[in-house]
C-alpha cells in the first residue's frame, strides 16, 4: 500500500474538538446535526469521502456515520488536507491528551462492593463466631476480555457500558499502517464517488448499515445483560457463609418490604436455571438441600397441620440470639408455608418446582450423587405421596384451593387449574426418572406411571380448545346420563363467552384454564400452556397450535411487553364476584391480565423445543427496549402493557433472571434440554388403549392398595 497515492481528498480529524458531545456506544450522530453542517460554506471546495463511513473516536467509543455528503466543517476546527493526504483517526497516534486508548488498558483487576463480615462475641471462656451475611454483595470481577467496562452510577444502581474496540480488519475500507493506531485508506476498497452514488443505488451502503445496526443492537443487548447479571448477584442471600438463594426483589424505592426480602421457591427457579447455565452449581445445590431440610418441619395453623411433604412458599435468613447465651447470635432459616402469607394460600407449586429444579441440576452439572442421596430420595417420595393421595375427586388432575401457584390471590382458579396440572405432570416425569429402583419404591412408581397416563389423556382430551372443538361445544346436548355421553361434564353452550367467538383464530388452539363439572374456564393462562409444551403434556400438533395462536394473537398477548399472565381480564361484575373486588387485581393489572416479563424464559423453552425460536427472539427484543430503562419491574399494567404496574416492585429478581435465561438459551438452544421432557412410547400405547376401551368394563371392586414406604 505504501508508495501509492490515494485519489481522494481526506480529512484530518482532531478528536478532542467538540467536547460537548456525549455519545453512548455505537450511537449514530443525529441527522439534524449534519443537516446544519451541510448548509455551511457551500462555496468552499467539496470533499470526496474516502469510504462509506467516517469513524470518529470519542470517549473511547466508535461512532459510524454512513455515506455523509460533501461538506466543510470550519466551526469545529477541522482542517482540510491535500489530495495526497490520508484519512487519519487519532486512536493512539500522537500524545494522549485526554483519555488513554482502551485497547491497551489492563483489565486484570477486580473491585468489591461488599464483603462477608465475621464477628466474635465472648462470654467467659466461650468464643462464638457468626456471620452477618444476609445482605452480602458478591464482588464480580471485570471480564478478562478486550471489552472495557465503563461504570456510571445512576438512581442508586450501577449501569455498565461496553466499549468493543475494532481492529483494522473489522473496519471496511481501512487497513492499519503500523501499531500506533494510525488508519489509512485502501483504494482497492473504496466505494463509488458521490456523483456516481447519486444515480446508482448503493448496495454496499445498505449492507454496511444493516451490519452496523446489528452490531449496535448486540452492543446494547450485551450492556443490558451485564447490568442484569450484576443485579442478580446483588440479590444473592447467604446462610452460614454460603449462597442459598436470591431475594424476591431489591427495590430501593419501596419502604414497605412485606415478604419481598425473602427467598421464594418459585421465584428462585429462573435464578437457579440462570446459574446452572453459567456453570455455577453451588448455589443451586445449596438451595435444594436447605429447602429439603425445611420440608420436614412441623407446620401448624389454627391447631391444624398440613400433609407431610409440603414445601414452603418462601424462607428468610434471620439472625437470632443463641439459645442459652444472650451475648451471641446465630443464623436460622425461617420458612413460611402459607401461615403468614396474604390470604393464607398454600404453596402447592413449590414442591413441584423443587423436583423440576433437582432434575435440571443433575442434567446440567452431570452430578447424579445429589439425586441419589437418601434424604433427597425421601424428599421426592414425600412430595409424591402428598400429590398422589386418594381423595374424593373423580379426575386425575390435582384438586387445589384458589391461589396455589404463581397466581397466589383469589382469581377463580380453584379446582383443577392448568398451571398446577402442567407442573404436576412435569414433576411426575422428572421423579420417575430420578427415583432409585428399590423394593420400597415399586408401588409408588407404579402409581406414578398410572397417574401420568390418566392425567395426560384427560388434559389432551378435555382441556384442549380450538375452532373445531369450540363448534362442538356450541352444539352440545346437555343432561346426558350415559357412560358414552359426549358432553361428559355437562357443559352448557351458553358458557361460551362472546369474546372467545371473535378471538379464536382459524389456525391455532390452546388449553383452557380450568375444568370442573358444568364449568369451563376459557381464559388463556400462559404459564400452563408454555409448560404443557415443555413437558409434552400436549401432543406435537397441539404444541405447534399453541405457538400458532401466540403468533396470531401477538397484539393481545405480547403488545408492548411480554407476556400476559392470562387473557382476557375479569371486568365489571365478573371481577367483583370472582376476585372479591380485589384492588390489586383490577382489570389488566397484576394477575388479572397483567404482563409479566419473567414468563419470557418459559416461552423461550417452549419455542426452542418446537424448533421455533424466532418467536421467543421477537419477544425478547421487545422486552429489551424497556426492561432496563424501567428498572426491571415485576409486572406491567393496561391492555397493551403500556404502564409499569401500579404496585409493581422494581428490580424484581425473577424479571431479571427470566430475561437472562431467555438470552442464554437462545444463544445455546441445546442447553434447554435440561428442562424438557419428551413423550415416550409407553404413554402413547396407553393412550391408544384408553381410547379404544369400554368404560363399563372397568367397573368393579377396587384392588387393595399397598403402602408406600417413604
């Protein structure tokens, strides 16, 4: 390249001029600014631009300007060079007047926001040590890469930006002269002149613009992910010096903490999955074992004890005086099984999520020793015994009270809600995979398999709704007394709501929210449908139909923020009767049609399983535009999710973790297998037998049941 004289005029750009500019990484300079400059001194000699963009190095960031027309820039002190001159960008060339080149900054240092503090208190000859660690911030070292992080402190939070300096090979039309940071134009890579581009479309410009926009989006996404990881690590709770979970929310703007400073089992699931995907297994292992210890605690409310095997909804690390010694303290875990919860709702889903996380830990870490431990095997059996206990119910679905899951307030989901059934089915499959084949577990495993077959058939046959099924219900005959009745649950056609007739697409379908005698809840509940796909509770055709419906009703279910927890909202007199006029569950708010970003990770797993990740990518892109700016809210209100929820906590941990899991899985879809379960041939054969069997042949004395050994 030396010895050749470039044909184009060029500019020498002193980068320290215009110190008022404040650019974020890879941000385009505004068009009005250039329009203003274009009007200056049009009579001066015009310049041919050497390439399709100018790279300006300012505050250690690269700002690319695409195909800027010929102008002169006297107001900012830019000197014109001769036709033999070259385009220079001062990135290390000459003295460093203001900021050092980030490419040469060493990044092998760490910083600490907090540390574990140990205390000693003495009484006589006894010295007792305890840890004050429930609010410890884990220091996170800067990554040892070429990406240098710039930290700003705003609104009480750290916001990180990445500066990814490009080398000469990554900038189109330029090559490096030497190691001093001087850039020169390569004539062989020049684009057409300005005059030619006025007559011909510049395809290279379009490609470079697309490439630049993609790099810009990737940079913004990386910055959001970095912030999310910092916030997630700040939420970690320690017990006896070890991480044990993450608190529900760490909102500095809220004075009323309630129970958001506790570790919820259901809330920790996306956090645990995020740590597993990062290869950080210790916190998940510790969480599993410590919550297992809480399972065996004696639980009473108004002199009544629930069934053995119930997992707590949440727990809190408390520092209390040591028994027998008032001068010392110790840390204890204080669980809540619902006896202190708002409405005193029982956490039915906690044990189911615990089993799912246990299997994911084994799949991700390759450590099967945790599942094989006697205490862990016993914990699995206790949960199964509680769920498989005989009762008065005629259906294979799990009968629960209102508010037993993510929707933990009165929302009319008592009976057989879909979310509980999908988690129940998934937990049964995971438990069947992990239970040790020993003599004492034979009867339990047999009961588990029988329940899997009946539950799957029941959900697929009676919970499924699409246009064809809706028309069948519309033509139902009622009051049928027969073993061969078509309308088995005596559903009245007038129950079909007008909104459903208009809303149901021709292509697609979903699982209804609840089914009981003479009652079908036609609302679309997101988590239950997502997890039915993940766990293979529905068929492959039904799984694709659910995703088809999501695409067809994108403006209703996603809109400005994914994802509606249920659709539609209860309104008017229906809202008054079903919710009891709950002021938190007003229409299109909270559980009543609110939008919850944490549902991103379940959506992502479902889409990956069905080979349609582009649906999840589209939803994640929408979420990225607002989550960090809005400070990671718990939920959003209004029909289109325009507002942050009126009582929404900020910096909600499972909002942060749900976003991170979605990003990690989209980056490496194979990792989603730790959460998926596939339909096996045994269940398929059993379905065929059930469809062809005559129910009258099944009637007769019930065989005696053997006792489960736990």
